[in-house]
C-alpha cells in the first residue's frame, strides 16, 4: 500500500478511461477521471490524458485519498504531484494518517475488553446464537481495525520515504 500513487479509480473496469489534469493558482497539479469535477475557472487549463502519469493500474481501491489541506474536501478524483507539495500539505497528509491510527488504537482496548466479556458469557452460560453472533461480529471488527492500522502504518512509511526521496525536511513528516 503506498501513499506515493493514490488510486484514482479501479482501473480494471476503466482501463481506457481518459484522465484530466490541471494546475491551480498555487501550482498544484490535480487529476480526475471526471471532467465535471474540474473547477470552472481551470477548465481552459485542463489537459486530457490517456492514463494518469506514473500510475500503475490496480484492482484495489481503499477509499483513502490524500488531498491538499487547502481544498477543504476529500475527493477520490484529486491528487497533487510530489514536486508541488508544500510544508502544509506534508504536515496535513502525515497528520491525517496519524490521527486515524491513534483513533483506531485508542478504541481497541475497549473493544478487546468487550470481546473478552462476550467470550466468557458465551462459554460460561453456553450462550445462544445472539451471544455467538455478537462475539464474532466484534471479533471481525477488531481484526478489521488491526488490519487498517497496519495499512496506515505502511502508508505513513511510504509517505515518509517519498518525502526523504524528494528532499522534504524530516520535520515536515513527524
């Protein structure tokens, strides 16, 4: 999983789809596969491309998109190029990953405690289908959270590696 190349869409179903790019007033390059999402004032600056530059097709999408903090929205169609990212972008990108990781990590102990209570109740009282279903639902949720934490750790490492490779000061990614 890499924050270096953000999956714009599932290329397995739209392999030949056109990609549009434009540069905003701050010099940030954006990409989209939907020309309707290009702001009106940048329509005359947009360029139609056959495929996104430096992107490798993927059949996975995880819905996680890093966008510049000034855009004020998270869009699955937007991305900036590495050479135009400023300090605030790097800090926001790292901060959003770290915030999500911390949120998931802080919720895990409570979920694990509830899981243990459900496990004991199920074993001691030979709980019925409801107890068993609640146990397995919560267990699945915990596994999903742990997997997401691992994905975020990988994304954070990839982002920091990209920052090092492009000469970004390490303080911006702490």
